[in-house]
């Protein structure tokens, strides 16, 4: 994943004629933190995990990015995702840099007490390098509002009342209206803009989802409300399809109870990998990374791919999609609704003034549509795909901020508009 994230950066940097020294400056992480977490299990045994926080870039503001709890979390993955967060926040033009991290644990194997202790131990180990004006974590894979509340509480024991240290908190702990739905809503808004550019609407398309967690379920629900027909959904345990459109409200109720779409009585079952090559107009990968590869890209039948997950497409697959004329909306644009509403939550915490839900949704819509328009303009003016255009736009914004703060290089070395 680290090599692949840098591949996309270099592809855009080549378009800009960026010098090697400036590439090195923009790619190098500011700080990599690895901590050993020793806690006690419910049975009284010592258990060990590793926690990571990679802080990539802060020239445009405090660093921002999620914390994921997953056995695969390691330094390279965190570095790649921190890198992508720098470009994502720049694409939607919120005043943040990029960071990412997590713990290499499996929450499904931990009790709530064990998970709470691991989280608080992690905060105690990294408290000096996070904060409302330094680095602001958020939910990611296998983390949620409850865990963000624990982080805020633990950090506040050391620093005093600090609701702005994390976003994605519960509403009753200074969270924001609209945060839970934000990433999925952003995905829906971007698809609306893509379809608008093709003189189509949601009512004209069928959609297949790979992944039905927070992001996938909200995106599917909102697309269905706008008239899209969600014909297939696959997750870790199986898939379900209905050519007439799945009842998304009932499917969400089913997955809340059963923790999978498998077995849902409102459609036909299929093996989960098949969803990536489903016969649908739009494919939304909304789970983990690297699911679209050179091995399956030639079989993808959707004409539009909206990357709701982080880094779901390998460079080899991306090249195949370009050759085939498949439009890919990149993750650093498509799933930026979450960090955008995290910005709104942080602003509310700093101001100690709560925004209404309608304001949050309107502000999110404005940010996402403006970001899509800016990326589309770069794509058209330079004759490049949306992913390359998004990276070009982000590199320009980060590069200009870096030059304004400190003359790392000659102005001619840095990206030009």
C-alpha cells in the first residue's frame, strides 16, 4: 500500500514536473510513533499489542486522520494512509495536514473492558504528540464514536477539558450531528456530480456495493433514497442481490442484528468476491484496500467506480480501468465527506457552539461539490483522469503552503497552477 500511494503521487508529480528534492520533502513523514501496549486480559494474563501514529504533514494545519483497530495495522500501512490523508484534506480544502494510525488488535476477540484499557493505554503513550492544534484522530476501521469518547476522556485527564482532540465522538460527548453518515453522504454527493456531468441522475443507474459497514450502508441508503437501484451487496461473509433493487432499510436492520448481509431474505445469495464484477452501472468498493487488482480489473463490468474505501485500487488495476474507459472517482475525493464533517465537529468544539444538522449537510454538500468541480477542471484542462487530477490539485495546495511557510526550494521547483 505504501508503494502504491507513492506511485499515484509520483504519477501526478510527473505531470507537474516536480523536482526530486521537493518530492522527497512532500513525501517524508514528519514523525512516526510506535508504542508497545501491555495490558491485562479479563483472565488476568498480560496481553501485548503495538500502536502506531504516523504524522505525515502539517503545513496546511493540524494533522488529521483515523485510528483503525485491525490485526494488519503496521508502520507501512499507517504511513501510506497518513500520506493519503494529506492529499485528501487538501483536495476538499479543509485546514488540515495528514496523519493515520491504530493498534494491531482484533476487537472481535476483546471484551469491552479489554478494549477500553488498550485504548486508554495507547492515549497515555501518545498524549504528547496529539491534541486539538497538533493531531486530531478520528474513527476508522473497527473504531467508533464510543472509542473516540474514551480517547477524549483519557486525554482530558492529562490536558484538561479537550473535546477537540478527536472527532467522531458521540453527540452527548461533544460530537457533531451528521458525522456518522458523513462519509457515505459524501460518496453519494460525488456520484450525483458524476452523473450530472453525464446528463444522468441516480434514477438511471444500478449500483453494487463491496462492503456494508458504516460507509457502505449510509451511501447505499442515501443513493436508494435518490432513486438509485442497489442490486448487489457483498461483505466478508457473503453477498445478496436483487435485480429489482434491495430494500436497503431492511438490509441495514438485518446487518445490525446479524453483522453480515449473508442470509438476508430479500434477495439471492452469492459468493462475496463476485460483487466486484457485478453487472451494474456503478461499483462502490467500501471495505478494505487492494480489492481491485490486475487479476480482476478486466472483469469489472461497472462503468463508474466510486472509491468509498481507502486505497481499494492497485496501480495495475487503475491502468486497466483507464484503458477500458471506466471512470474512477478516487478515494481522496470520494470518501472525503468524513474528514470534512470532522472539520465541522472540530470547529464546533473550538467555538463551543453546536451547528444544526441542516447547516452541516449543506456545508458538506458545498464542500464536496466544489471539490469535485475543482478536480474535474484540472482533469479537463490537463487531459488526465480524476485520480491524477486530484493528486495534482492536492500537491499544488500543499506545495504552495510549504513554500509560504518556509522556502524549502526555489519557487520554480514547486507546483504551478
